[in-house]
């Protein structure tokens, strides 16, 4: 079972992998929502912009977690 540190981050690899899976799903969901709004033709540009910002923030967090899970190899 994953334990959280005081700042809310998971401390073990399993917890990070679970969080990574959730973030990837959220990223896909946001992508689908953005596509649906854009296809509807009556989309609010501000709402789409906010969703894209959220998607980008999630992508950044995914990258950060992936970096924690992949060990640095000095060649």
C-alpha cells in the first residue's frame, strides 16, 4: 500500500505507477472532451483554453513521475 508524504506525493513505486495510470486516463479524457467541444461548433473558446491548460499540466506531471520511475543511467 502506498504511503503519502506530508506534501501528498506517493513514496513508493507502486503508488507512483497507480498515480501515473490515473493521470494518463485523465489526459485521455480531457483530450476527448476538447475534441468533442471543438467538433460541436458551439464551443466556448475560454473553456477549451482552460481544458487545454489542464491537459498540459497533467502532461507535465506525467513526465515528472515518469522521470522518477526511470533510473538515471550514466553512460
